[in-house]
C-alpha cells in the first residue's frame, strides 16, 4: 500500500502494537517515507490514523515543521480529511478483512 504525499510515494505499513500507542495510533518516518499504522486498531481507526499521519507529512513537505508538531491541529485536519474524502484506495486490500 502506498500513498503519495506531495508527490512523494510513502509506504503504508501495518505493524504490531510495539510503539507508544497510548497516544499514537500511527507514526510517520519522514526520512524513510513510511507510515506505520497499529494493526490492532479497528479498520475505521486505522483509516483515521492514516489521515492523521498524511497531514503530518503534508505539513512537513510544505515546510510547516512547527505546525506539523501541533497534534491538535494535525488531528483536526486529519479528521476533516477523513470525513470529507474517500481515501480507501490506500486500504483496498484491508477492506476485505472487515466484517
Ligand atoms: Zn500525530
């Protein structure tokens, strides 16, 4: 699974809950161009987490590094994207796993 963030392909990786998931449902690695999502989350929560991490990436690639660290802003924009657009193509294969 890939997503283009400002024209740069980022790999979406689902992984076990082995990083700080109390506050973070996902992570973005700017250098590796990877987004990691907690695979134990329900599908819709993974989808929301993906939108959140994409917003982090967009802000960084646009040079808004300080804004990218504002989790409240990132979460708000991520929710807006999640509720406004269908980016399920990023999760095409995973949708089949949903009940
Ligand atoms: Zn965040």
